[in-house]
C-alpha cells in the first residue's frame, strides 16, 4: 500500500486488495521476498490446485459461490437448463451454487432477507408478507455468505425485488447503495404498516451508534424518506427479528 502497488476495496466490514499494476507488484515481491508465482484464480477450483500441487489452499478460491433460497410454496424454476422445483421442507432451505444459470418465473417476487434467522423462519412471518406484499408467489433469498453473487443474479432477471432488512439507518443504507443503486425502480423496501408504533419502543442505543455515520442519509424514494424521518423522529431503531416473535405468538 505504501508503495502504491495495491488498492483497497471495502465490502461492508471486510476489505480486499487488488494490484494496480501486476508486473510492478511481481517485481516488488521478487525483489523483497524472493520468487513467488503469480497465478490467475479465474476459473480455478480447489480441486485444480490439489491436482497440480497437492495443496488446495495455495490460491484463495471461493469453494461455495451462490446464495440460499427459500419458499413456503413450490416454485418451478430452471437450473442449468433443467427444471428445479424450489420447495424446501420447514427447517431447511436450498442453496443455489450455479447462480448464473438459475432462472425463475417472471411473476415471482424476490424478497431479500438480511437476517438469517428471519430467512430460516419465513413461515412464521407469512402473515406479514401477505399483508405487505399480497398473495403473489414469493422467492426468499439471502446474501449469506456475504458476496455480490445475489446482486449480480438479480441484475440478470426482470423480477421485482423487495428488501426486508432492519428498520434503521444502516439497513436503509444497505438497500440504497447495494441494491437500489443497481436495480432501480424494480426494487423497494418492505415497510410494515405498524413500523412507527414499533419504532417508538425500539433501541435508542443502536440509533445513537449509527447517527453520526448516517445522519445525512437521503433518498428521493418517498416511502423510504418517510421511514428515515420516522426513525429520526423517535431516535430509535427496530430489528426485523421482532416480526418473527409477533407471527409466532399469533400462530401459537
């Protein structure tokens, strides 16, 4: 970094480093650290590395690209040109690794869920989704593990995308910068009708911790701007997991 050979890319709480000039970096490493081989990881798998060297960890390669999907009713999809009916049993979900070749019906709404607990327990939130979205078929997706695979897949399909995250400034910022900025008008934020009532009893500590960083958060989307105003009005945040408890108590 000090030599100006690397650039830093921030991905949420993580960082990655990329060479600005590969040849200059190669010469610098050879001069200071001896002979190293520079290998492109494009298309490499751990199996390739193990076959060639006996060591699958010589190059950082993502062994599990993709993202999990979930639904509470069967949805016929296509994967690698063949039909795949997404219909996980309660307590499980399906992981799509070959996401570039995964296609869903155009009338299905994709709901992205930030928290894994909410993602796993979609049936306990079905009433919430039906109240806010309607009776359309829904395919639930998650960014776990953290990567850009989900967003890249969303950019290749025409389906409407609804983001279900925490009701705080940081959560709204994630939607605006990581999804809406790429998907535009076919993306929206899930906002329950009772969110102001819940925010009035939410966390002031979380709000205070986020305020300095996100105090100037703004958008031209009216419903999200209103949500930002309500959050600032009450000086509180509310976690999406709270809706699992509500639905669980109703089911009980």
